[in-house]
């Protein structure tokens, strides 16, 4: 029976979580498996890989073939390197003490690299958070300054505007029309015509009669 070491998908949509399992190569990806030897969570930074080192060594030792993804994980955890050293011991190229010493040195260096990477990622995340907070603070201060400027302009405009004088309309004085003075026509003064003075003709004298003659 050909045995593979592969991932079995779990978790929910958009946030997958994988089990590292050994299974028959003819079985479905998420079907039955022989043994679960670890887990892989890609949702963290860095990704979390948890492997049962001894069981992984056993299955690699008996010829189980890991998929490309699982091979990278086994190499990351040192399983493949330890298997390589053990093969060297079997061939007589190394002693057990030398193999253990080399693996311990590799493991310490690997852990230091992992720790540095975690620290670097934490610093980057912290810097990103600080930069975001600073940017939000600047935007907030800019909005506050703009609002204060608008309020100041409105206040200045209100102070400079003279109040419009209210025109109180005085009631129009009622003109009381006095009745026109009645013209009393005085009766025309009666002219009393004095009787013409009667001219009394005096009788002509005799002298005058002679002249007339």
C-alpha cells in the first residue's frame, strides 16, 4: 500500500484549517486517513505548523511520500534533515553523537531565525498600527481645524452684519376735511335812485325877449 503524507482540509469558508495526515494514496483528499500527525493554520502570521516530530520521522522512515506542501513543512520543522542525518549514520558516514550535535545546532539556528522573523513581523505590525493611528489623528485634527475655521468665519460674519433698523410705520394722520364755509351771498345793496332835480325854468325876461326878436 502506497502511503502519502498530505493535508486534509477543515475549517470554514474563507478561513481554512488543515490536518496533516497519513493516508492511502488511493483515498480521497478529505476522506479516511491512517493517522493524524499534525496541523497547519495559514490564518496566522507567520503560519502555525504543529507536527508530531517522532511520528513524522517514523512515517518518513518507512517510505511515506509527502506532498510538495507537506514536504516544505517537514523540511521547515527539521524532519527531513534529521532523516538525512540518520541515513548517514546507517551508512557509517556519521556517528549518532555527531548527528545529534549537527541537528541540535541546526535546530537552534532555525529557532533563532523563526524568533527574529516573529519579532520583525510584530514590529512591522506595530509600526503599521502607529502609522495608521497617526494618520487618523492628523485627519481628525485637520477636520477639527477646518470646523473651527468655519465657526470663526460664521461668528465674524454675524458680528459685522449691522442689524436692519425696523421701520415703524406711523399711522397716517386722518385728515378731517372741514366743511367748506358756506358762502352767504349778501343781498346786493339796493341803490335808491334819487329823483332828478327838477329844473325850474324861470320865465324869460323882457330883455331876453327883445334879443330873441
